[in-house]
């Protein structure tokens, strides 16, 4: 029988060769035997197993080579030729219990951010009947009842409040939170809350409520005054930086820190053309303003958008400069990890968690799986970005989820259907990318985000390099990414590289 290597990414860390399997998401530290075997079967066309077994017969290391072959097959790096596509993970049993609601409590905003996907050129909401500007508390409570009814078997559920500017409808947020806590007590479930805000409407009353109910909070902010005021402006054109900074400092002072058992208040930065260096922005947000966590989202709008990260003639790649910034922050993150210290670069923190757990996605995110979005009028959508888009509706809070439509969509976007992804080593991490972005770019939510592939591969490769260094130098740090009672799939690589 002929055996071939599946798609993999090979890299080195401190003289040790590693491979990451694009089939199984396994990270393997190669010794001499496994490296020899993989090299043999990774040739074009693979290799005949019987002929190879015969060729090593009598060698002093034959037993070691055969054992290495078996281990490489077990982790998905080798398989019969023609049978090494991405792992054909099946859909979860449908209907899959819900775990998360994203309540779009308002579709209005007091800012006029130029790159906004909801109000700008990338808007996909249907233009027709006027939608309610704010979600009524009755609609929110019906959505919460649906969440608790459809979360059978899940010990914990979560509710995220979103907008527009979420705090324009604080009354519904407050009422929905109290209702959800009551239902959690009655059903003996745990419930957690999260909220995204532009921080312009934070008051002492609101901050006290968020702290009391232990909200996870993301603040949308693009950096220092010049960067924030370039795109994140009021409708009058006035910048928002000076308005939000004192409010953010009050929020950070009131919220319990991660060290004290709280949930970190995170900054979420949209990276656009002309923004300051990533590291400069990170240090301003953490050192000057006090955020514990900062996440960056490179805008991936079409190149004709004024804010798009595109390369102008004679300039270095804008995305390349972003990656350079990520590389610098990653170096700082690793240095902190080797001292058992946390670091606020959330992009890398999240990626390392996925790599350590061996996450192998059949779908890029939870949209339509355990997560659904809810519009102001109670329509259920794939996620918060698809609410008010009738073409992507999955039901409503009155009648529940359309399970047949939900299952059809999830089947259509399964990684096994995305042929262009099958030859990519970063598939377990990406699984084709964001449905909303695919719809905006290609008018088809089922398409992979091919315009983003080079970036995803470069970022995944950087994350793997960081993971290997930490696994070699301080593997105990990686234990923070393990769920209680569930050993991470790639935990073994840490012990092997330090043995």
C-alpha cells in the first residue's frame, strides 16, 4: 500500500524540528527517526509501505523507524495515498444545544465610524421595512427563555449585549441581566455576561452595574488621540478620544482585575490604513490607559475602501507591517511567559490556547452552532453581523430556531466542502474564515476568505514558533490553556521537548 504525508507545516525552534498537521492539528517535535520517516513519505507520490519496510530490514534502527511510522500515522501526518484530506469531522447532533446569545439591543449608534460594517459600505441588512431602533425588554426576555430552553445539557450559558452602541439601550440590558440571573437560579445553570461598547456613554451608574454583575467588557478604541479620531468620530465629525478616556479610566478602576478573579476589560482595535505602529498602540492602551488585554483586528475590507490595508506603489505591504508589529508583541509575550507572567496581547493568547488544545475546526466560529444573534425585533440570525438580513435568518424568538435551515447552512459551510482549504496547513485554526466577510466579498457566506489566506498562514506560523519556545522553556505556562479534567491534545509536546 502507498502512504503519503498529509498537509503539514515544518518549522524549527532552538534546533529542534517541529511539524504541525493540517489534518489533525497535532504539533509534533521530531526526533531523527520520525524526521527520516516523514521525509521519505512526504515525497511527491508518497512511498510504498512494503518496499520501505523491506528496505529498512536489518538496520539497527529499524524498530525505531517502524515505531515512528506508527506514531506519524496516529497523529494524522501520514495516511494511505488518496485518503489524507482534512479530517471529515461530522456536524454535532442537531439540534445542537445553544450556549450563547448575542442580543443586538439597538441598531443605532452615536458615533459615525467610517469603516463600520453595520452602517457603512459593507452593510448587509435588508433595506425595507423600518426596524425597531431598540430591543424591548419583552423581546430580550423571550430570547433568554429560548436560550435556557434550548441549552439542554450545557451547565453554563452566556449572553453578549451588542449594538450599534450597546449602552443606548441600558434599560433593556439591566432588565435582561436580572431576568437571566433569575432563570439561572431556577434552572441551576451558570450565566455570564459580556458587552461591547464605544465607551462614550459610560456613567457611574452603568459602571457600578457592570462591575456588580461581573461583565466581560470589550471597548472599541483604535489607539491614541490621532488614531481614535481618524475614524471613530461623532456624527458632527468631532473626535471621540477626549470623551472616552476619563470614562475608560473610571471603568478600569471599578472593575475587578483578572488577578482578583475578575474578567479583564479588553480593548479591541480595528487596524486601518495609516494607523500608528501596532506596538505603539498596544503600549498606549496598556501602559497609559491601563487595559489588561488588547486585541487587534486588521480590517479586510475591499481594496477600494479608503481605510483598507492595501499596498500603495512604492510602499511596504500594510499587512506586512501589521505582522511585524504582531511579531514584536509576540516576542514580548514569550519573554513574559518564560517568567510565568501574563501578557495582554490577546490575539496570541487566544491562538496559543487553540494550538495547545489541538483545536481542529470544522467551522470557523460558533455562528449558527451554539451561538445565534438576535435583532431588535427578535429575529434570529447566524450571529450579530447577520441580524436584520432576511436571507440569513434562522427563525425568531416567538417560534424558535428553524432547525432544518440551520442544519443545511452548517452542512454547506463545513470544511470538507471548502476544497480550496484542503491544501492549507492553517485549516484547523481558520476553517475558511468569517461568513460575514465572505458574504461581503463574494456575496456568498459559504465561500472561504481566500483574500486573507497569506495573512492567516503567516500568523499561524508565528503562533507555532511561539508555542514551541514556551513548550521547550516553560511548559507549565501552557497549563493555563487546559480545561479542568480535560488534558490538552498537544500537552504531550511540552513534556517531550523538555525530557
